[in-house]
C-alpha cells in the first residue's frame, strides 16, 4: 500500500495532515539513525570515563577492583 499525503477534517474543527508512506518511512529512519548515533556517543563517553577512572585508581594504588 502506498498512500499519498492526505488531510482529515473533524467536526470539532481540527484538521490533521498525514504524511505519505514515503515521507513516514524517511522520517522514521532519520529518528532511528539519530537514536543509534546518540547511543554510540554515550557509550564511547562512558568507556573513556571508565578507562580514566581505572588509570586514576592504579596511580593512587587502589589496584584493579
């Protein structure tokens, strides 16, 4: 099914403009990619932070645990 953009009108006076299937697919992919990028950035920051915490512990003499 390949729906085009369409408008719905309601008795209360509200009008909704729905995206086409193609627009909807592109928008969903964009937000999925954005979410994945955000997760990767947060993961790498945590990994670097843990590395520096470990180095600091070794320097202070508290060992690996």
